[in-house]
C-alpha cells in the first residue's frame, strides 16, 4: 500500500499548533490557524472544481512573507508542483524558469503583475493574483501521495543553464526531519529569516523546519544589517541562518556602531541558541571574528539543492574551523577518485551521497539525471577530504580544483590563505588554461581601503605559507566580485578577468 499524506505532513503538524504564531512578516502576525485557512482557500482556487492538480506546475513570484508561505502550501495541498521564482531575477530569467518548468498556472503578488503579465500571455497560462486567490470558498482537498512531485527549485546555473531540481513530498519530509532532529528544533524556537525563498537554504532549512516544529518564523522582506542587529538585541530570537556575505555585513555594521552599541551586541548574540552558516565557504577569519563579537561559534554545514543538507558540525560539541562536520543521520557519504573508486582516509575525493533526501530528477532532463548518479549514488561534483574525522570541502571538481604542473590545487585552500594577507579584504582564485602548466593559479583580489598590492609582494608573502605551485601566477585587483542571489562567487565570470590578459 502506498504511503499517503493528507496534504503533506508539515501541514498536518500545523493542526497541532493552531493558535501559536507561525509567521511574522511585513503583512502582520499570523497563527497556524490562519496559515491553514489561507492555504486551503488558495488550494481551492487552484482546483477550481477539479479533484486534484495532478502534478501541474504552478510558478509563483511573491516576496518573502505570509502570502509566499500560504501560496506554497496551497499549491501542495491542491496536488500541484510548486515552482518558486526569484524576486530579484530579470524578466528573461523568469521567462526561462516558467518555460522550462512548463508552468500551467502563475501566481503573482500585486507588485509583480506588470512584470509577469506578458509572460503569462505568451504561454496562455492561468494567471492568479494573491489578493484574489486567497478568498475562495473552501472545498474538500485531495490526499497527496508521498511519492508525488512537490517542488522544482532551479540551480544557480553558474556553469550551465539552470536545471530544475525535482523533489517529492517524501524527499522534502526527509530533509526537514533530519534537520529538526539534528538541530533540536522545538515549538519554542523563533527564527529570524533573511534568506531568499527560491533556494533550499531559505525554503527548507529556515522556513519549513520552523513550521514543522511549530516554531515562529519571522521573515524580513530583505536583509538589513541594522534591523537584524536590532532583532538580536530584542532577545526573543533563538535561531539565525545566513550565508557568509551576510555575516560579513553584520560584522561591518558592528564595526560602524558606537562603543555603547558594540558593548550590547555581544550579549545579544550570545543569547542565541543556534547560528548557522552555509551555501558558500565560510572564511575562517569571519568565523573567528563573529565568535569574538558574539561569543558564538557559527555552525557550518554542507548541502545542495539536489540532496538537502548532508554534513554538519555538531549542535553540541566542537565545531572545527574550515570543516563542514560529519554525515547527518540517515545520510550515506562516500569519497571517490576519478574512476569512482572509494579513496583512503586523508585522500581527497568527490563526494557521493545516498539517502531519502536525495532529489528525484532534473525536470525533463533524463540524460542529465542519469549522468548525475553512479549506481544509485548522487555525484555532487564537490571534492572533500576527511581530516580528524571531519570533512573539509576543497571545492567544485571542475571549478575549484586547479590542475597545474601535475598537481591538484584547491582554490578554496588558496583563498583561505590569501585572506590572511593584511592588504586583502576578499578574493577569488580560479584556474586559467595555460599551454605549459595546464592551468595557471590566478587570483582576483579586493584590497582594503588605501592599500596597494603587487604580484611580486604577494608571491613573496605567500612563499612562507603555500607550496610554490599553489601561489598565484597572476592577480587582478577589482572593486567587487560577481555573486549570485545567494552570495556565492560566480567563478566563470571571475575567469573573464584574466582571459586575454597579460597581468
């Protein structure tokens, strides 16, 4: 007999927390009872007399807040596949996702109607506005099979066209349960949510886990360092999750604060139960500075859209700087060489993952799906090494692993060392094709104000800290580094700084 949800377990669990606060957002404060009622009305509107949507794709462009959550749940409760759109994307980027996912219905916040209407007309899709869809008469909603497709999240597309990652209700439940157990979420938790809601970090780790536990999710419309510090100082927030660039901006805000404010901020941070960093490599100096300010050691974890979270530093116990911890419960991890043979301890290898949290497929891309797996193991494309029983990420296999002079160099390792240079504020290391060396190690560097840096002086400094073949052969001083919506540096764009250059 098939396992069946009554509109997904996260919704069922909300029934236990009717009058507790679920969402705090710019629209107001809403209970679980209100969230259930609003999502039921949206589901009824989408069904429009049909028994179920039967995995029809429903794309939605809604800013972070109550309407976003109610819409996502409404799509799921009607039996549709939720396709969240990125609020910062341009019209061509939105058009790509809508067309690729073959969305049959599109839901827009009133502020997005003008942007989306031409795309709706081109596809002859159903078009809904949140202010209208939330007022339908409720109808009986269908039971949802756990194996049904639930969501399509698009990859960042840093190396190729974005692919639609399809997760089932069962995949999503596995991802949520793993994190709720590992990070000990409870109904008394209160998370401050500042992450984009078109990405797994914001959708699953922060939002879905909070609602599964019956906790309160306070959603800011956009990240604002002053507002975040103000909420920390209030004392009622227990959890915070962010990408490294957000922690950098919070540190910069602390540095600009008055001495009196700076004195109060550490006490605010130390009251937090848990603070997490992910979605990009966390520089050790940022981790150390954050601990100095808040007395709180950030928990660093590893995951990706296709697999959810799979490695994590412990909630209780030592969190190793530069490490992403150990496998989470019910996750199998294997490191393999280029021939897919398991490597010995201490030897770098590509991370392969197996578990119920692993996605179903890439939408309408059977060849890409097949290539992504090896005998049932998902090939992440990330290279790691186990040191002292803890995993350290060395980078993307085809981006951050630089093959030069017969050696394999981790761009992330070189970046970590370069950030210790007193003149370097941030950097990105890439490999550039070279006839003699295979690839040259090149570094795009942001320097601090009123500082200068030359290649010769950097190489001289680096010789005491890096093997000669790891030292950058070229540098490029820049004012900014290209990043995607999650703050991750886009390495292919960094490479363009060096191609055709004689630096």
